[in-house]
C-alpha cells in the first residue's frame, strides 16, 4: 500500500487534472464559437471568405474582390425594361466631351426602333478630389441618368476593378438583360450591325456567349517598359488563356455571375481583358470566334462602305467620331 500522504497527493492531482480538462474544453468551445462567429461575419460582409490568394500590395496588385461603395448609382435603370443590350463604357471623371459625343452617336439608346438599349458610363474616384469635377459629375448624372460611380481610385491598373464592378452592377441591377458589351470610349461602334448579328445568333451559340477580338496563345510580356508588362510573380504562366481585347467584347448577361464567381478564386491581375479571360477559362466558357472583319483593335480608315461590315474600330477622338458618325448615318442606307 502506498503511504497515506501519497494517496492524498494523487487524489489532488487527479482533481487538478479534471479541472484542467474542463478548462481546456471551455477554451476549445469558446474558440469554436469565436471561429463560427468570425466565419459568419466574413460571409455576411462579403469580405470574400473563400479567397485562395493573398495580397502582397505591390504596384501591380489590385484590391478585388472588395465592397466598393456607390457614389452615384442608377438602381432602377433596367426596371421593367428587359433590355436587349447594355453598353458598359468605362470613362474617366473628366471625359465629359467624350460622353456627350457617345450619347449622340453609338450610345444613343433610341437609335434602333423596338430594340431596348441601355448605356452606362462607369467611373471611379478622381485621384485628386477636385470639387467642381465631382459636382459636375453629379449634375451630368441628374440630366442623363447614365453614370455609375464607385469609390475606387481611377488609374490604369485599376481598370480591372472598373470592369469587375460593372459586371457586379449588371448582376445586381440588370440580370434580365440579354446581352452586354464592354466598350471603350475611343471606339467606333456599329451598333446596328452588332444588334443584327446578336439577333441572328443560333441557339447553341447563344448559350455562354462571349465574343470580341480574340487573342489566342498570347504570351505575357516580361519587358518592364511595355504598357502590358506582366511581372512573373503576378502571372507566372507562359501563356494566357484565350481572351478578347478590352477595346470591345460582347457577352450574354447570364454568364456574368459565372465570371464573378470565378473572380473569388482567380487572383486579379491589372490587365482587365486578360483577367476576364482567366475567369472565363476557370468557368469553362469558350470564346466564340467572330468573322475576321467584325472587331478591330486597330484603326480602320473610315469609309462608309467598309464600316457597314464591321462592328468596332479603334482610336477615335470625340470630334472625329462625331464627324464619321454623321457621315455614316447619311450613307448607311445606300
Ligand atoms: C437618337 O436617335 C434617334 C433616332 O434616330 C433620334 O431621333 C435622336 O435625336 C437621337 N438622339 C440623340 C441624343 O442624338
Ligand atoms: C486602386 O484603388 C484602390 C482603392 O481605391 C486604391 O487603394 C489604390 O491605390 C488604387 N490604385 C492605384 C494604382 O491608383
Ligand atoms: C443566356 O442568354 C441568352 C441570350 O439572352 C439566351 O439565348 C440563353 O437562352 C440564355 N441561357 C440560359 C441558360 O438561360
Ligand atoms: C471548349 O473548347 C474545348 C476545346 O476546343 C472543348 O474541348 C470543350 O468541349 C469546349 N467547352 C464547351 C463548354 O463548349
């Protein structure tokens, strides 16, 4: 038999052990509760719970997904309209003249009878908050109701944010639309040709439709002086998946949520068109290759006859666009 003193010590020890066990259990449960609460909090605040990549904030890194706030919104723009086509046009805060010319040319919502077209300009925050500029934007918005402004800073490398937030807008406020086109402000857009070709799509092609000027087997540019420089740490691959030039691409609106869903997993890169390609690749959506003449990333010399058979041409200043457009409207009927 052990001496009585030892029995007491052992008994004390086991009581202590029990206490420790209970404490450990309590701590464990507390931690469980905490992590459940954190998880719910993250889910609720859409601070993008299932992101699989990290943000080392370098000059080529982008803060997306993120809940950017609306400074100016048009939540009822599509209400009871079932638009056939929504034009998503990125512009800078100061590009007032360009917006006005687009409103009178290819962005004219009532140009094509019986086809509902919606035109929207997407704008971020001016880098320097110049009061008159913001005030002017708000006045412009109250006249035309075609401006969506979110609170990210305007910059070339934030164009991906601009595109992705315009897709968010589509998914949130216009999911019933048939097609959308992201088109730059310095483009000529033959909108009648575009609408005609969309109306003529066959049924299999219309499913998961995405088209534009395609880039297939395109390699990342590793030259630091290039406008399209891609650092290896941002995109290590040898080849981009197929993508369409950001100057103008067209898609069926019902793939918007698939691109957005992919963006929760696919690390954002600052070349917005390449990024859309990465998301399409993830979502297993194939690009539809259009006829050669349709989408032009270069400038095609203006000539009414030639322009009847194309959808986009690049490098148009607002004034040149206005002049060409007037001529095109006169001549297109012949
Ligand atoms: C838009 O097009 C319609 C039909 O051609 C025309 O009547 C209207 O004046 C145009 N609107 C603008 C702002 O140019
Ligand atoms: C892009 O926008 C974010 C959010 O406003 C900002 O923090 C970041 O500095 C911007 N990037 C550039 C290069 O301006
Ligand atoms: C997606 O949108 C296109 C164009 O409106 C439509 O023809 C197609 O049926 C839609 N697909 C699905 C699965 O809803
Ligand atoms: C996409 O294209 C690939 C290669 O051409 C093909 O194998 C695949 O079935 C296509 N996917 C869809 C969804 O059409």
